[in-house]
C-alpha cells in the first residue's frame, strides 16, 4: 500500500511539473504577444541622439543595400546614427550611402565584402573599420534557397555559401566587435534570423538549420555578455516583402502579415534595447505565438507541405515561361 501511495505521489508530482511548465511557456508566449501588439502604442518617439548616447555613434549593418538591411540602416540614420554599410556590390553601396546622406545629417562609410569568402571578408572589414568604434552591429546578411528544394537538388556551392554566410558571418562578426563593446561597457548586437528557426523545415532544410544556429548562438552570447552592459538582440521575422522570397508572388505583396522592409525596420529599431528576443514586427508576434502552440512535429509537417506547394507552384511558373 505504501509503495502504491508513493508511486501515485510521484506520478502526481510529475503531472504537476508538466502542467506548470505548459502554463509557464504559454503564459510567457501570451505576454510576449501582448507586448508585441501594444508596443507601437506605448513606445514614445525618442530624441535622435538617444541610441547614440546608449550605444555609440556608429552602426555597422551587413546586407545593407536591399530589403531589411537597407531599411534598418535608414531607420538608424533617422535617429542620428552614422552607418557603415557592408554588402557585395560597391555600386549598390555607393547608391545607398548617397541616398542616406542626402536625406539625413549623418556620415556613411561603405565596405564591399562577400561573406561567402569566409575569413577573407572578415579581414577586409577589420582593415576598413580601422579604429572606428562600432556601437551597434546588425548581422542581417543571409542567403536563402532559390526556391524550396530537396537536399540533393541544391547546388553544392549554394550549400557552402548558405553555411558561410548564415553561420560563419554572424559568428565571426560578433567575435570581431564584441570585445571592444565589452571594454566600453556598452553596445548592441542585433542578429537577424528567421521564423524558419522554430522547427525543422523540409525543402529548406539547411537554411532553416542555419537559422536555428543563430537563435541558439544569440541566446548564449547574451548570457556571456549581457552582464557587461551589452544588448544582444535576436530577431526572427516571418515573411517580409523582399527579394529573398521572390520564388513566390504571394510574398511579394504587402499585407497584414507580410510587411514591406520599411514597416518591418521601423518597428524592429523601435524595440532595440527593449526586447532581447522578438520576431521584430507585431503581426509576426501573433504568427509566432499561434505557431508555437502546436508540437514541433506538426509544425514541421505543415512547413514541409507548404514548401511542397510553393515548390510546385514555382516549377509550374517556370515551365510556363519556357513554353
């Protein structure tokens, strides 16, 4: 009898722990969702100098000539932050720098670097930066599949590029600048990931895995350097109307759930220093909350089915163009 009572007690205790864990995770997710929705109404427009005072007067943004990266650089410039633009194309860099300087009273620098080259790109950036103190580092550069594909179909060079750009660049850029930030006792690192990190994602297998790396890496980095006064932020957006999603027309149109880069960046910059982990946009916060309610295996299955549909849609459109 005593053994049965003890066995029942252990089962009840385990059940209670599971229940509390479930309630905690869902309550925390609900609170984050609420904050995401209400934040735009409570975030007061700050003076342009606030971010500069808090972090420093210079920001470096990778992948900054298109999409989220360019829009993020412009939002920082609006707030009086000087920007260093990093991308592959010197011509695009020059055009973006000119555009920013014509509209805002800030300084710009450009660095042409191809992160698929790994260490060589980091060396170029170190040399070009010189003694400039980087107050805000935005690791936005990334590479996606051309369209949903099975692993055997993805060109080998594309796989190396995805790994070098999505994992290598984020890791080494953080290592390059975090030491100086630590010495100064201030600075911000923003690592832009993707909602594909939320579960394994068939037909975008390697891309999603690199984003899961960024999520894990950023959380650990925050633990290591948060106590030194640094802001280490992780952004995991869902679909944004950028050319990265050009394989599907449905993601090339602005909608309630698919903002353009300007809308996304305006919100994302406004929560810098306020939220360590976010989707970066309030409607994406709703999507994230609803997505994470389902078990991982269900999310993976739905994601796989969605990518199969997008793949078939893309291939069908390509056949029409050929014929």
